[in-house]
C-alpha cells in the first residue's frame, strides 16, 4: 500500500506572474499559476531555485481566495488613507 507521502507530485508552471523577492542564493519567491498533479491551475506563492526544479513549501490559492486577498489589501490601504467605505472585509 502506498500512502500519500510516497506519491510523486507533478507540477507545471502555466504562467509566471512575477517575482516577489530575490535571494543571494539565486532562489526567488514567486507568484505563478501552477497545475499540480494535472489539476486545474491555481495561484501559487513559494520559493523556487533558478531552474524551477526545486521548491520550498508554499501556498496555493483558488481564484476566489486570491480575489479575497486582493480585496483585503485594497481595503486596508483605503482604511489607512482614510477613504470612506473602507470597512474591513470579514469572511
């Protein structure tokens, strides 16, 4: 019997969106659209080596989860700027 930890994980970076941070080791924290195990592409934030062969642990987000983060950050910025209609979004 093979448990989930022994299963090979496959991935495909479908779209490179941008670099969040670069490190002296050559690794970069990136935002990408990634297909994991032939699933639907999801937003993905994690560190990658220069060849995208090795990666750190990261976080994947569905479209709505990413939109919620964008909305929360935008609302926070409006609130700090004192703009009207800037109540925090509560999930």
